[in-house]
C-alpha cells in the first residue's frame, strides 16, 4: 500500500511540474498565410483569437504564443502577424523550438 501511495504521489508531482502559457495553435496553418493576400478573418477562423494584440508602426498586430515547460525542458512557439488598414496580412513571422515544427515554413 505504501508503494502505491508513493507512486501516486510521485505521478502527481510529475504532472504538476508541467506548465503551459498561452494557447497551443496549429503551426501547420502557417503555410497557408500569404502576405498581401490572407485576410484577418481567415486568420481568426484558422487560429481563433490571438494571445495578444498590439500596434506595430501604426498597423494592427496579432501574436499567437504557446510555451510548454516541464522536466527541465522548455519549448515555445510564436506567430506574429501585422495587418494593413484593410485587414490584409502585411507581414508575418513564425519561430519555434518544438523539434517536430522546425522544418515548417517561416
């Protein structure tokens, strides 16, 4: 019985050690985003509401962010999008430290 209790306690500590920030998003959508073509409404349909919004040199910007930390390893990914006044993607950048997403278009 003590062994079972020890294993349960250890498992709970391990699970509690995993922390996330932001909302995970489908990174494979990035290849669909085209500067001067893709609309803000399409981005919202594909990814939902952004983690943060702001203004970049007078243009609206959206940031999608996700971080996962645990077991001594921290992984994160960011998608930063700037829109024209008409709601068209002006520019976008994607960065990630998730190994399975490293080969995605940036």
